[in-house]
């Protein structure tokens, strides 16, 4: 469908100074936008797509926005701005799409960030919503999914761990849970880290003797496990405790996690005293140990404010162009830990704007508590409270306390945010100096922004894996780490050269393929790499500036041949880190093109930095290898039989005892198992006998 341009009327032009008034007046109908001569000539050539965007035109920047604003409604919605190659530049929401988009057409008054965003815009798309609250929720979801360059972005959006007490089994288990709450049970949290959950579960095991095993293990136990022997489990699996008595322990654990800790401790103290008076000192010692375990849990929860049952406490601190947001979690009157976030935000943005954008993304995939405490009022605070209430299906209150206990909690969070940002600034500054030192030591053309380190691990060629770690201006970038299961069938077991060749071939072949499908945008940083701010703004590139190989001339030569074969030898600088004399740390020799192998002074910071990179790659490779080896050791032959799922595998193991016995069974024996049809019995029989 081709849209005809509306007639341009000079007397209906909108003064740029009136845009703010339009934004505040819902009833006002904005006048036609002044169209530049170039955009007026091109309006007739615009083709509109079904999403409300421009399908193809010669318009860019302000001209494009002016043309699009002509047909936008005065309704709430979300808009997306796209750059070249379809890159999403910005996602925003508006109470009136027309008025908000019109505000981008003014000639002045924009920050440098907004001006650059407008200039780079090549396409826009719009989605209308029924309310501004829906627009806010959709905006937060799109920002987290698309990660636009000009939005405030959460860098760490991992889901929080919870404690789950299952309710779909006669003997409920206590376990760590992360992700969707699909299993029936009681969830307690969130906790700031998996470590905090693990420590709490360990203490709760000592206090309430709840099982942590899986249901399948529970069903197959014939005698108590080691946890029962060390007084961590009451062993309901073998009848050491009745199901009714075990459920009483489960109820006590839930009550404790629900905030009724004083009541539970008081009951235990009374029971301990009663056992002592009855001269049943063994039972009294059990209650004593359980009380000590509960005290240990509360000791690790830090401050536990009275009167605050359920709240998240936020604080924000900005310094040196970086932002830190600290979050404390309080549930059932207990402190479940805190976490520091360092969102990506333009340094020109005020704390109110950054914190408001962060909160919308933070609660996009997790339930909000009944109370959210903030150090400052954020933009669209009432709207944000409505959005959180809609998502949580109950009232969520956002409060900026001015005095009292709540203010003390916010101040405590603020001091933690200030200290965390100070540590991050020190680390970033140190990392920048180290990267600059690497550039000078090895004569690189620019400061490396992305360093990739490769290593492999195996035992005589078995369970061979390769590992790649990534480091950048902010340290290790763990979400960029990669594992490689070595698949080459023609590789001699233990041939490190061939393993490294396979790993590098797969890595850079994929990079070349991705580059061919979507050409990389030019970096915003100049080639000199000396501008630290430009480096940070450019982000982490897809291609490495430097790769480190754990090895000497042989490994370097093997890798170089791969890079030359792929035609990228001149795009990537490669350095080999060979172990020193007697394999002593500090005496490593560095192998690189154009110069003889050399060593660095023993106390050189660059040497320590490269050692740390190599050791991290070594740690990651060994951990990956051990995980694969462990998986193969416990691998059940029944897993390889097509059509055998958990239920049939459990039935076979219950009937025969072991997978080896299943492999030796005849057809008639297999048919005697519940749930095994004649066709399935033949499939199982053929599978094991074909292998023989």
C-alpha cells in the first residue's frame, strides 16, 4: 500500500518549543509537522509495512521520523528505532505515540546520545497498546530481549535461585530451584546467589532432617544413605521415620522459612528441656544440634529488620561514567542477601532515569514484593507501581522513605552501592592499564578489546574437550565462554595439535559464516584504541583482537596453518604461551610472529595478567572435561535405546535390578515388565544384541 503525502501548510507548522506542551495535554491534537524540502519530495515513495514501519524508502534520520509521525495515533504504545542492517537502536514507550515521535523532530535541545540515535535511524516500527501500563511492560520485555544500543540495559539478568519444598510426593524434598515455577510446591526466596541457597539448605538439613535426593533415588533406596548416618536426613525412604512424623518436620521447616523462626526455636528449646528432664540426653542433644543449625542460618542472613516482612531495597550510585545499583532482598522478615548490578547506561542520564529503566527490566521476569524501597523518586513512579501490581496480581507499593528504619535500610544499601562501584572502578582502571601493557609488550596495532584464550583437556584422549574463555576491558566475560566436544574420529588419542586445530576451525568457520549472513557494523571506537570511553561504548566485538594458545612453536604453527587456510591470518594476532624451564610459573616463553620466543621480567604485571588468563582457560577446560567424564561414567545404556524414557527405564530397573541384566534378558522376560509392549521388547532386545 502506498501512502499519499498530506498537503504541506506553512501556517500549521508546529513550533518545536510547543512539543512539551503537547506531551502533557492528552486532549490536544498536534498540528501538522513541518516537512523539509527533501522529505516532502520523498513522502510519496514511502511504502508502509504491516507492522507500521517503513518497508523501503530513501528517508533517514529526522526526515524519516517526520514522515512517520504524520500517520501515528494519539494512543499509548511502544516504538522501535532501527539502524542499518536492521540493528535495534532504541525501544521506547509513550502515552501518545504521535506526540513522542514528534518530539524527535525538533532541531535542537537533544542530548548528544539522542541526536546520534536520531541520525542513525533507518526504520521505525510501532505497536499500540490499550494502556500506558501495558506499554511499559511491553517496553521492558523488548529491551531485555533485543538489548538496544541506546537503552539502559541490565548486564546480569540471570534468574534468582529459590528454595523449593516439593508438594508432589508423599515425602517432600527440599532443593534449590531456578527458573519457571512449574513444579508443585512452596517457594522461598529470592536468594542473592546459589551459594546462599546452598548454605541455607545445608543448615536446614541439620535442623529439620529433610531429604534432598531426587524422587527416583528415593524410590530405589533399600537402606539409609550417608546423609542419614551424619544426621542430615531422617531417611523416610527406608521407614526410619514415619511419613506423618516426617511431614511434621516439613511443616516446621516451612514455618521457619515463612518467618515464624522464633516460634519454631521456642518449641525446640522446650522439647530439649523436656528431654533433658526425662534424662533422655540423646534426644536432647538432637534438639540442641537443630537449634544450633537454625542459629547458624540466621547468623548468615545479616540484618533482619523488625516490621519489614517482604521488601526489596534499592540504591544507586554513579561515578566515573559508571552506575551501580545495589539490591537487598527481604522476605518473611529475613534478609536473603544482596546483589550489585552495573547496568549499561549513557553517562549523561540522571540517576532517576537509570533506576526507573532498571526497575522495569528487573521485574520483567520475576514477581515483585509488596514493598519496593528506593533512595530517590524515579520517572513514571505511579505508572511503574501500577505495572508491577498488574504483573504480581496484587498491590505493590513503591516508597522513598525519609526517616526511620526504612531510611536506614536504604542508606545501608547506598553505602554498599558506593563501595561496590569503587571496587569496579579500581578493577576497570587496572584492567585498562593491563590491556595497554599487552599492546605495548607485543607491539599490537591497538589496545585489545577482546582476548580469547584456548585450551583443551582429556585423559589419554578420552572425554576430550576444548575450552575458550574471553576477557575484555571489564575482565572475564563468562557469558562468552564456549565449550567444544572434540568430535574428530581421525584424531589420534592425545593429539593436542589436532584437537586445537579442530577447535579453532569450528570457532572461526562459525564467525565467518555469521559475518557473511549479517555484516558486522563498524566499530564506534577508532583504530588507535586509545580512547577508553570509546572502547567501553563500542562494547565487546565478535572477532578477537588477540588469541592466546597454551603451547609453544608446535601449537602456534598448527593454529597459524588453520588461520591461513581460512584466510584470516592477518585479522587476528596470535600468541603462544609455552611453559617455562622446569614448568615453573614466571618463566613462560611467549611465541609470536615476527620475533624470537622471549620471556618477561618475573614481576611484570603483564606477565601476571597473561598467567591469569591462561590459568582461567586451564580451569575452565579441566572443569568441562570432568563434567563430561562424570556424565559418561554414570551414563545408563538404557538411555541409548530409542523410545525408552524415564518411566520405562524405571520399570525395567525395578524389574531386573541393573541395566546389564536388562541387556541379557530374553524377549519373554522383557514382555513381563509393566509398560513394555511387544514392539518395545523387540526394540530393546535388538538394540543390545546388535551391539554384541
